């Protein structure tokens, strides 16, 4: 079962990682951090394929990989001591709705408003899934960091509690 999944989706997963490498080079991410960016793209592509195989909706098909990619970016940023956006932007590149956005604009130019509305709705669902996934994990990590910082202050200076 796992082998069938990998054979069926191998090209999509590998192309997600290779495409992410291209964007890492475009954004001039340092050489020692390139592999981390590629792993993020590979993870989001992998989870996108898993969600697609499970028959999830378009929103969930992008929300789950965005959560995984953001979680990966936040954790790896703390390990290698770099900003999380260095790893977050490349990680969500494979999820971007480039094709549906193109078809939306093409339908608008052609005057086919029914198709434009359909493709535009799909584009918005993809963008919403990515945005909610990023915000959800980023807020959790922000709160954890803030809570940890407060805990350190009260441990060092117990008279400043409150």
C-alpha cells in the first residue's frame, strides 16, 4: 500500500522538492540552509498527496500541508537559529494555487464568468487553507515563546511576578 502510494505520487513529491530548491536559490537562501528548505517543500508535497489520496476537500488538502510546513519551519528555525520565514516561504511554494489563478484570469479575459467564478472559488479555498495553516501554527509558537520568556523572567526575578 505504501509502495503503491509512493510509485503513484513520486514524481509530484520529488518535483515539489526540486521546485522548492529553485525558489530557495531565487530567494538567495544560504547554502547551509538549502537542504532544510528542500525538505520543507518535500514534506508539504508529501502531505498534499496523502490528503489527496484520502479524498479530503480542497481546503483540507491545503490546510494540513500548510500546518505541517509551518510546524517544520518553526522547529527547524529554532534548531539552526534562523528566522522561520526562511524555511516557511519555500515550504509552502508547492501549495501555491498558480494553475487555478491562471485559469481564473483566463476565464475573466475570455468573458466566461461562470468558469471564472468556479476557478476563483477554488483559488480562494487553496489560499485560505494555506493562510489558516500558517496563522494557526505561528500563533501557537508565538504564544509558547512569549510564555517561555515570561517564565524565565519570573524565575530570575520572583519579586516581579504578576
